[in-house]
C-alpha cells in the first residue's frame, strides 16, 4: 500500500450522491493502491458494516472492536476535514505533503487523469473538495470491490429479503417504482414532481408489455399513497427505510422513477435495468430497458 492517501473533504447531497462519490474514489484508491478516508460519509456510516465503527470511514476497511463513534464526533471530524482543506487551499501551506483539488460548479476531475494520478504517485495526500470526481471505467473495473464495501447491515438486509420474498411470491417479474415527492416539489421548479396517477399509468403500460408473465410492483415513496391509486395492479410497498428501500430496489428486475442517484445506485448495486422518467407521460419501452442487464453483465 502506497503512503499516499485520498481524503474526501466535502459532502454532497443525500445518500445516493454520497454513495456514488465514495464509490468512484474507492475504485480509484483500489486502482492506485492507496488508502481513502471519507469522514464526510458521517450521516450514513452506521448503515454499513464497513464504516459503522470507523470514525474516518476508510478504504480498505480498518477493523475495529470499538463501539460506533458518536454522531457529534463524526460531525466535528467532517467539519474539520472541510475547513482544513479550505485552509490549505487558500494558504498553499504544506504543499509538499498535501494537495487540495477543489472543483467549482460543474467542473469535473478525471480520476484516471494526469493531475490526480501524478499527485498520488508523488506520495502526497489529496484533499478532494467537489462533486464531479469521476472515472466510469474504474468504477466498472472495480465494481465488485465497491459492492462488497457497501453491503448493508445484516438487520437491514433481513428486512429487504423479507420484502422481496413476499413481492416475488407467485410472480415472474418485479418492477421497482420510485415515486419521489418531498423535495422534488421544488427541485428544478418541480420538473420531476409527477402525480401518483402518472406513475400508475406507467405501471399499467409496463404490465401490458408482459402479456405472458405475472408482474408485481414494488413501490417506494415519500408521497401520500391511497389504496385505490393502483387498482388492478399487484403492488407491494418497501420497508420505508432509506437504505432498505434502496437495496430492495437493487433486487428488482426493472426500475422506473424520476432522475435520481437514489435509484441509480440501486441499479448499479444490483445490476438492474433502470428507466429514468424524464417526463410524467414518458413512454417506457420494456424490451429496450431490459436489454441493459444483458449488455452490462
């Protein structure tokens, strides 16, 4: 293992965003043979055995018999990493040991690129402050490593397995449906805030495209759902927990929902075909969508 290190010094968004940023860095750390610390994963660390007892949320995993760090300690460390990165970036201090890579707005950093790779090969520690640190080739190459790191706690997995087992009884296909309201009422002016009736229409369209198969739908939502919203459809509901809903989606056969890293992560983790609904009345071609799995496998 190289003496170089990557520290993620700023958090972005909610669970889906945090997982993808972390995942790309894990893939890069594995490729370069360096260690990674992500104190900014604080709010979600308890959900995963790999990070639950580690204050720094490191990769490779650092085994510890210690109890889980308190939320306060995690929060303080996350803030310290952020402020430390900003201070080093502004003052230029300790350049021989640290390099701060700060991305602004839509600026991106290729984790296979020269600047990032050269900094690690020089033995310096990189403090990464930004959202679009990415390498799709490395994420694909090291997907198995990433998935292993993000196995959820056994108690959560047990709840997921129970929901999926029930949904699969007597059916051939399980379609996950992400109905996201809440913050999507105002996000981008409500562009992706669709009424429940439009999701129901999409579900009926999907069912009609499987005439010889029995279809069940797994609905996970923060919307107000009424029992008659899905009349005539075989509908099951997710556990209602942020990570259990996500990982239930990861065991479906097809996913639909508005653009979101939440379902995108489920799709990646479970290699499940995903259709982002770019509009409320978007036509969904099931055959085209299902071909994603065979192409990715």
